[in-house]
């Protein structure tokens, strides 16, 4: 035993105008930096500072969002940053979201006010770990950070369920082949960045303002070297989906006295998903971490382990090991606050293990799609020093982080056994406040694929702005009949894991 430490109709009779070519705005060095805005659940206090939002307590079900501009003239929107899905879409239906009042606080896109909107006759049903959306595809002008992307294909929700914000998707195509050019593809095609690579710095509770950097890294935001970890090939992933999977080689804890408790060497495929608030790990790892807190109480209704909130003020960390790199997540970043209760930031998941925001707050990650690598380092903050990502096999620079290393653990304690099955020692008898539970969409489960709706009544055919197929930029797409889409447009509620 360890010591106690721790919508209604859309695009109705509107006639879209064809998009006009225009000047692409870029920094000139192939780096596009955009602040990542922590978006807290109900009851969390926010403080505004210039154009960023600082969260005083981001353990309360935080999602991470990016502000973008869509249309001409540009309209500001906030989207969930999601490395677990490839599609970008806007305008969730707040009435059917999991948090209607939260959803209603954010602006939605008014397509009637945009002169660059170019409507297609294609829809898709997008399914996620939690919730779903039926979207109609349009070509639009999209601005992120310092760059303007022209004629980007995005979805506008016709209906959605349990998702309170639109999504900025930056994952590989789930089935291994693009159905059309996604955001990263278009950025490269239009010369905004040199390769399909970006870095993410979500930051922790004590330093919450992070960044998404397309085409670059910031050596002022991590410690030491970036470990290059190969993305697991699609055929070898647990679900057969092409995701940002890498191999986790161990887990453990650093105790308040500085000693560590570590598992034997493992080989667990995990994918790094900014769209998941919590982490989801194999059951025996989940049970081993929970058992490390003797006063943890298991809630059979939610599957969460409830902890005293005093743990968030303690030293110590939950540790994750990879080939050549250890990421130590401070307890106050890994424990999620839900009303008066605190929850260990992990749930059981044997099919598709995920390292979500409870891990990513402590990691600096470079996602390199072109070379199929993730680059990983311990996150920190010692200023800003942007370095561009180039092209080719060594596109991601091997620059050493400028930040000071963390204190070295003072010794090694007992081994953490992640092979045993552990029934809960204590049972939670209270009631979690369900209104505050919001875990982000989770990973995309795949959609029906863009399908023609000509004659289905969603978009009048023959409009001046209608472009037809969303693969106009040369990407292949399988197109089905309108009858299949009509069937798919019914209410689709996907109840997978809660978070």
C-alpha cells in the first residue's frame, strides 16, 4: 500500500455567392500561432486579459478552444480543439447540447451575412465518443491566428446532440484516406505552412494560457529535448482507426517525498486527444492508480474515483513513461473538480486508450502527420521562442527547450502492479452534480461520408452558389444516394463513454 499522498432548417432559400480569390495573410515564416482558450464548465470563474481568457480554476470540466474567424466579413467563433477528429464544423444546436446555457454563450455563424459562402449539396453524419452532428458542407474563408485560408471546406450543423461547441479537427483521416482536403491539407496547399505539422501547449492549472502553433514549435514552452515517437500504423491500432497513437511504456507516481513508484515496462497503445477532458486507460492501470490513494471512493454510477480536494494542494505527480521520455503530471493538473468533489482524472477504457487533457496539460506535443511522428517533452513556461517546422524527414527541429529541468526524484519506491484486478476498497455514497459534467466530444467514430442530398430538401438545387461535390479539390470521395442520407438525418444519439 502506498502512503497517503495523494437546428431547425439551415441554408434555406439563401443563394450563396461564389468565393472570390483573395490575398493570403501569413507571417512570412510559415508559422501560425493562435491562443488556446480554456473553456470551463458551469460555475468556473473566468478573468479576461487582452484577447486571451485566463482560467482561475480549470479543473471544472474544462475543454480547450481556439478562436477563429469565418466568412466575409469575418465572424468570430470559438471551436473545440480536437486532435481526435479530422472534420471542422460550426454552429452546434444548443437546445440539444449537453449544456444548453453554456452553448448559448458563444457566437454562431450567420451564413446570410457572408459574401464568400459557397454551398455544396453534401451532408455528413459525424459521430464522436459523446454526441454527434449532422453537417452540411460549404466552402468558406477561415482565419486562424495570423493566416487566412480561402475556400476551406467546413461543415455547418443541421442538427447536433450533446456537443456545445463546434470543432476544429486536426487529426489524420480516421479511415486512412482523406475524403476531401482538411484544414492542415489546405494550409500546406496554400503555402501557409510547409508541412502538415503543428504543436500544442495546453498548459496547467497554474499557468492556463496555451497555444496552438501550425508549422512551428516554441522552445520557450518545454524542458529538454523532444522525444520522437512513431505514430502506430493504422492496421495495428486497437480500433483500426488512424489516430495519433503512440506506445506508452509505463506508468507510476512521484510521491510528496520525491520518491517514485513505477510499473514494470509496458507496451500500451494510447492516443493523444485534446478533445477528451479526462484520460481513459486500461482497467487494471486505472485501478492501480486509484488504489494508490487509500481514501479514494468509487462512484458506481459514473465510474469515477472521488478524492479529497486536499490532494490538489499536495506535491507529487502521476507519471507516464515513453521511449526516452517521462511526463510528470502534477496532482492539481490530473484531478478534476466537479462541484464540491474532486475526481481522479482517469476512467477505465480497454478498447481505445486515450491520454486526454489531464495528461496533455503537462506535455508539450508536436503532431507531425507527414512523417507520422509525435514529438513529446515536459511542458513548462520560460518565454517565447518560435522555430519553424520545415519539410522532409527531419521537418520538426531538434531544438532543445529553454526551460529548466524539474527536480530529479530522490529514490525509487515499490513497484506499481498494473496486472492485478482490484475491487474498490471504498464506495462513494454522495451524488455528483450532473450539470457540471462536460467532457468534450471524445474521438471521432467515423461518419457516413459526404453524401449527395440533391432532391432531399436540405438545400435548394440549382442555386448560384451550389458547388456540388466536396471533393472539388481533387480528393476522392464515395458518394451514396439521397435516400441513405435521409435515413441518416434522424436523431442519432451515441452514448459511449461519458468523458
